[in-house]
C-alpha cells in the first residue's frame, strides 16, 4: 500500500470545479496496474504500443534537426507560401 500512497501524493486533487465526473482517476488506474496482474499486462502492452508508435512516427529526430539544408528549404517554402497570400 506504500506505493499507492506515493501515487496519491503525486496526483493530489486540485481544482475540481471543471473536472469531468466521468474522468478516471490516475491513482485508481495505477493502483489497479499494481494489484491486478492481467490488467497490468494489458497496461504494459498498451504502453509499449504507444511508445513504439511514437518512435516510428517521430518527426523531430536528431538527424532531421541537424540537417541544415532541410530546415532552410522548409523555411524558404514556408515563406514562399506566405507570400502567395
């Protein structure tokens, strides 16, 4: 139960005037991940899938950001597009 208290401290409730009544509390989800083995495996699978998707579809990789010609061409095209308006 110590871990659940730790999560509770991390996700203290703040201003709930605009909170949706249907929203799921993060503490409850994390507690269920720790307590329910099947749900924990599904959550782990979801997190790995989300990470894999983000890794495959990253558009801000180091190689792209270091390519000065690509950045210059992008800015040149963006300015050309703005000049057409």
